[in-house]
C-alpha cells in the first residue's frame, strides 16, 4: 500500500523542539488553504499536526518560524491512546520525512538573506552550470542546444 503525502502550508506557531535520547523531534501545526470556496464564503483552511524526527526535525527547528511557508513530504500516521478517564482517543498526524522552503526569506528576516537561501548558505552551481566541456545534448531529432 502507498502512504505518501505532500503538503504546503504556513506554520501557525514556532516549532516545538525536544529530544528523546539522541533523536531530535519537532512538533508543529500548519495551516493549509483549501483550493475551493462556495460563492460568497470566505476561504477556509485546514490545520494539520506535523511531527518530524532527527535531521528533518533539526532542519525545521533551525530555519522555520511562525508564518513561514513550508513544503513537506511524508506520510499519515494514526495514533491511539486512552485519556485520563479511560476513553479511547485517536489522532491523525503527518510524519514529515523531508521539508523544503516554500517561500523566500524577507531581507529583514533573521533566518534568511532575502534571496530564498538561509544566511551563510550560497549554492555552488559551478562556472559552467554543471555541464562538462564540449557537451552537446542530443534531442534525437537532429536538433542542438539553443545558442
């Protein structure tokens, strides 16, 4: 069976970081706007509880704050327990396996440099864009790379 979920939303509060032994865990909620509204109604949002572990948790805890847009890839997990009165309870959460920036950092944002990358991070694309010298792609139709 397939259990894969991709979501994009805004953090409704700063992520909560904890550790269990040597494993970091991060819990937070995101607000995801619905794509549709009935005529005359305001747009609605769903609030999703999310949990991330280890490296993904550390990444989210370091770079994301309330209001930032985040893109998550993970799975749905059902948690069951009994409350104080012995009543059975169930919740469904997203367990995030990967997280990505969904927006660019503002210039005055303490977590980013305004170019969409965190402070101190500069991507290295190389001088040639990663193509080897003399490379000419073959499109199979006799065409060549546009000049």
